[in-house]
C-alpha cells in the first residue's frame, strides 16, 4: 500500500522534453547520463529556456524517483531475514520519507537559494546514511541499487546547477515561518520555563513523568506556534524523537547536569549510528536550553550518539552532550550551538550539517585506543553548503584524560567523507592537541579534496608550524576568508537567530 504522502506517478505522458533541450542542459551536469535519461521521460511542463525551468524540472524528476525508491524500499520489508537487516531497512524507510519531504520543500516553498541548497544537501545526506547503515551492520547491500534508483545522482546534478560562487549575504528582517519575533525573550533567564505548555517532572508536579508522553500529546496540537516543554531536574532514561511534524518545539530544562536525558543504544548493541541517538530531532525550528543529552553505552560499544539533529534552523543553548564515540551527530541542515559542553573520544562532533559552535567547551576523554579525533565532517559532494565551524571555543582534556594525556594523541579531526570541511576560528587549543593537528581517515583518502582550516587560534596546541602538509589543509590568514564560516555568513544567522533571543556573535 502506498501511503498518502506519496502522490501517484504519471503512467502516461502527453508531451516530453525534446532531446536537444535536454542534452543542452544535462551536458553541463556531473551526471549527464542520468539527467538525460530521466528528464527525457518526464512530462513537459514548460520549455527549458532558463536555469530556473531546468532546476524545477530536475527537482520534479528527483522527487518522482525518490517516491519510487520509497515504494521499492517498503516492498523489501518482508525480505529482511534478521534483526540487522530489519534495523537498516527501517532506517532507510524513514530516510527516504525525509528525502521526499525535503525535495517537496525545494519545489513548493518560497525560499532562498541557500534554503534550496540546504534541503538538497539534507536529501543527499539521507541517501548516504541509508547506505551506511547496511555497511556498518555488516548487511549485504545488494538490494541498494533497487532502492536508490539514481536519486543520488539526480540530486547531485541539482546541487551543481543551484550552486553559485560564495558572496556575502545581504540579510533582511524576514524570518522563516517557524521563527517568530514573539520568541525573542524565550532564551533569556527562565522565561521559557514559565511559559511552558507542558511540564515533565518525575515527582508528579508536572503534566507527565516522561518526555515521550509529552511528545505524544504535543504531536496532536494544531498550528506551528512555539510549543514549550519544560523538563524539570531529573534523570530521564528514555529515547526521545521529535518528528518532522513537530515544528517549532522547545525543550527547556533546569541546567546542565540537572535535567538529563540518557540512553545506551549503540552500534555495538545492534543499532545503526543513525538510530543509536538518545534524542533524535527532525522537526524544524527546534530549540533546547539547559539540558544534558547523554549516551552511556561506553567506549567499547563504538558509535553511540547522545543527540542527533536534522532540524533546520535549530538551536542548542547552554546544553551538555556526553558520550564517547560519535557523541554529537550534527546530522544535516543549519544548526547553532552556544555555550555548550561536549564530551567524547572518537569523531565526537560529526555529521553533515552547516553548523557553528560558538563559545562552547569541548572536552576530549580518555579513549581505549589512545587516539582522539574531535570532528568527522561528512560532506560527500563539493556543492553541499555544509561544514563544521568551531568559533571562539575551548578545547581541553576531560578529567579522565588529564592524568594520561601524554600517552594519548588528540587531533582536531579526520575526513569522514571526500569533501569534509571543518574550521577552527579563534579557539583555544590546549596542549592535548597533537602538533600535526589532523589525522588521516584511510591513507590518502580525501587529503586533496577536503577543506580544513585554522584561523587565529590560541593556546599551547595552536601552533601550526608542524601541521599536516595536505593540499586540502590551510592556515587561514585572511579575515575575509575566515568570515565565510561565521554565524552571520555560514548559517545565515542574521535571518533567524535574532527572533529567538539567543546571544550570538555574527562576525569574527
């Protein structure tokens, strides 16, 4: 059965695009063969005279192929032979649904070019994550060609066509629909808690004892106005999900180490990395304040996510993230972290969002294999507008690492994917940082295509004298270049952060 969110595909076409106009546009694309094949079969809506015509036609084709891929994925369910296959399959089913929603956004919403590039980048990331789930659980991926249906190549073509060279944005005071000027004071003092729509408390002083119960009630609300869930101090041992239908949700707690949401799912325990998150956020416009997100699976269980965010224009203010490998999954879209504490060992800030961490404390823990890598950024296409920017933060050793620091090598990051992009700007780097600064992922993989940079960092670990000599690594000496990765420029902060009242530094 095809669910309601999937419109029926056209079985017949009255008129298709001519081969000459298709070849003219598709010849410029990185995957011209897929472009020509699928676009030539698409029903003609308007002539392909302008780039906007080509983009819209290409997005419609990608959407239709994604819908078909969802249907194919759904049909594979009965063929899953074991728990690992069912786990990976369930992830893909969810990820294709999210891809369809993001492609719908690019077609049907009035949006900026950066919005489109963000949503297309997310759509591509979803497909890569689907494939990764099969690989990390050791499941045969021979079904993946049936599932993908060239959707990845079609999205990569659109990313290429929609991409323009970087220019400094000129922001207005117009906010996205889920960011309202009335939210301005929510992140100031305790005003958010006092305006809560629902209170969660373990001592029976609230509406519910669990966050999951509150989420279930929240999903029944009408409208998209800011909806605040106040989570009183306590240890909440539960896995929490905020779905795509839950837009403009806010969690507010009683402080780091006081309100704690904890779980223990991990790859070692049979989950995918994607599904291991203690808290997983997909609904756009999410805000969290004064909460600790924790995964207690431990270092021996490998990937174990404390928080995963794929929420566009999401904010985490004065929050804690505690885990070991893969603690904070900045999965996709545009995100901002302010005055947060982040603990981990291997790749503990990772993902493919466009994200800025500002005034955060980053603590490396004692790893089992004596090697720490702080970041692992996952950009798979050069036209994705994604990357990790760490601005005005502090990188130091956690208490369990301090006494053994001399026997542990800690690096700023390693290239998880081919076009990995990470910068450290005006950040304090303590003596735990190895003089090479960065670590290879696998031999020479991505060393010429990655984009790693450091700008005006301080502290005993900040010297760039003995840094790696990779083509993709560079010491940033230009303020103009460094400014590309600031809140104001990299995540369009001036167009959405003022309405929330979160304090931020727009420029360097």
